[in-house]
C-alpha cells in the first residue's frame, strides 16, 4: 500500500526529582491540544520501536473474581526510543451491571530510565481513548483493501466517538461513513467529534446492521459487552476488514476470516476469549501487527480476502503517548507536584 506514515515529533527527556512526583489529572490532560496526526505518529513509532527489538512489552497480568463482576490488569513496559519505563493499571467494576453503574479507573506511571527519576503519574483514560482508535486507523491503513471508500463503526461509547476521525486521518479517501448505535447521546457525541476534526463531514446512522456491514470496506466494532449487535462472517463482502476493539462482531468473523491479524496474539488469548469457538479455542494468528507495520510481514495478500484484526492495547503505545502528554504538560506548566518521597 502507499506509504502514508507520519513522522512523530521528537520527545526530549523529561525528568522530575527523587522527592516529588508530578500528578496529571483528568482535567489537566483534557485541556491539552494534540492533533490526530500527532497521536497516530506517536503510536506508530512505538510499534516500530517494539518491532526493532528496542522496547519491551511483557504479557499483561489479569485478576478477575469468580463471578466476573470486575476485572483488573497490570502492564509493565519499556520504550527504547525514549528510555522510559512505565507501569499501567486498569480496573473495571460492575461488569454485571449496565453501563451507567460501571466504574473504570486507569493510571500510568512513567520513569526516566536514563536518570532513574520519575516523570509523572497520570490518569490514562484520555490516552486510551486516543491510542485505541489510532491503532484501529493504522490497522485500516495497512490492511484495508486498496481503494476502500466506506467505513462502519459499531458503538458510540468512548472508543466509537473518535473512530471515524482517526480513520479519515489515515484513509482520507473514505467517502461513506456509517454508524450503528442505539444511544442518542452517543450518536450525538460521534457527530460532534467528527465535525470537530472534519467540519465538512457527517455520519450516516444505520438501522439495518446487516445491510450496512455488507456495504462496508472497513468495520470497527467498539460496542460495549451488552450490545445486541453481532456482525456475522457471511454478512461481509469480499475484501472487507473487520477490526474488533470491544464488541459487535460475532465469532464467525474471526473463525472464518481468510487472514487474522492481532496487535498481540498473547493478549488476544487473554482478552479475546469471548470470540472462542464451541471448544473454547481461538484460531492461530497469521501475523502480529508490529511486523506488518514495519513491512516484514504481509497485512493483506489479496484484494478479496476478508481480514479480521484484533486491536488490544500494548503498553508501549500508552508509554509513548503518555510521555508525549507529559512533555506537553511540562511545557504548559500543568500538573501538581506531590512530595511523595519526602
């Protein structure tokens, strides 16, 4: 495919001291201006550094009680291009309840591996809300069929709201944008985010999911776990790319795909078990995304193969984007210095 990669801005070292920790709150991060192209470039650079063997992204640890009412993750990683070590935590409670009753908290702690000093502790929710659709957009850039013109987003939650602006950032020739959602406030938010970044574009809200899926060159499923949406493999046209972020795709789209791409096969076997077959099995992954992005593995081999892509977060992308936010925060004097080790 045509090389449309974006060069990431350089990230100079950022260090604190051995007595204080800079805290970046949700409000601090919400006020920072960062372009979609900047986010895409930062995430892409993190993948390329990982593929080059300069970063470390160990398998995530998971804790889940027997009744499944909550889930928590711990992720440790090192970004070799920035010499930054980080720990990310993620905790979600109320998985047995509706979306309004659920609680979700995630944080990222960064350390400078050259000086040994802390960089920042920050809320990771905005980082995740940007990183994940950026990865979907990169998957689309590398794996969509040549000449892809139509995209369907399933779900209007946090991940669905920026999916289309990021897709247009990497695939600017998309001319039909479709949305499947049931929450009026979510639909309104998707429209608002799209117009924030692309004022001349609008989205078509679809009622017939099967017909929309049959027309889509790229599908991004971001819906919550209680969604009734479940696109089946035989709904997809030849050449379609189906990207799973949350829910909205039936297991058949994975098991009957001509090719399976995953950001991480190991993580797919942790967080993707709801896509397992009747025997509890997942199919083998044909290629992981870092080598696809680097050009050492094929993303798409033909214009007609149906591709399933599993988008699970890699902590190295959180580290890269978190460091970028820390850089912007320091320049703007944002955050609170806490004498944690005094």
